[in-house]
C-alpha cells in the first residue's frame, strides 16, 4: 500500500484523534470533498480512516460499481464496524443525491447483505423521520414475515427495525408487527442499557407508542 504524502499525513492525524467521531467530522469539514484522498484512505483497510473517507467522498463520482466495491471491502471489519461504516456512508453520501437514493431503493434483492440492510434501513428511516412513506407497507410486511428468520443478521436487524416503526406509526398494522416479534422471538432476550429501547418488536412498539402519547 503506497499512500501519497498527503494521505499519510491525514492517516497520522486520524490516529492522533483518539478515534473521536466528532474529531473525524471536524477533519472532514476542513478537508471538504476530496475523492482521491478518500479512496487512498479507504485503501488502508483501517476502520477510522474509512469513516473519514466516507465523509469526504465526492458523491457525484459514486456509481453502482464503485459502491459494490466499497461494500464488499467492508467485510474485513467486525460486525458492528461494517454496519456503522455502511450507516455513515448512507447518511453522509447515499442519502444526499437522488441518483444514489434510487440505487438504495433497488437493493432489496442485492447479493450484498450490507446493501440489503441499507434498503430496509431506508424504509425504516422514511417512517421514523416523519416523511410520507411510499404505499408499500403491506408488501414490506409480507416480505418481512416470509424472510426475516432466514436473512443475514445485519439484514434481520434492519427488517425488524422497519417493522418496528411501521408498528409505531401505522396503528392498523400495529398488532401484526408485534405478532412478527412474538412468532420469531427475535431479540426477545436482548439486554439494553437503561433508557434505550429494546429491539424486540412488542416491547419496542409499546415503548415508542407510549412516548408519543405522553408528548
């Protein structure tokens, strides 16, 4: 791996930040968009340089082919790291352009699990951010019921998350969403920190609905 002097310097600065995410965002703001530097940082295979890279990539240069390459390369990371990388990439790049949003919407059956996860996370995001979701809720729930138990763990979480927010915001599907959780038992025994909402669908939906009734 031969990095340019500029990339070596930025890599050194990243290692000196004590891996604080706020510091990475500050660095990205100072660098602005720099696609070539982003690709060099990504080539290190290191988690924090890749987080910074995901902030300074030029979204205009993102194609499905390049996104596929970046997505595949995330598999070298731990489960939590690769999911966080993909979420940052989605929030800071993919959601910023209609072209890449259209790509997300086509990833339901992608061969890459992280892209399928992003498709479902996007569906959930439409609902929890208060946007008017597409008229696809019955179709989504049918697919969740049919495929949730057999999906990859990272995709399971996002599908479950989508069902959770459908259950919170769409009362006519609430019982159906809670029943999905009861039938699969997914996350039933999950332990969460105080103040955090558990992922188990009946508990998640009850807690979040209660919050909104009190607001």
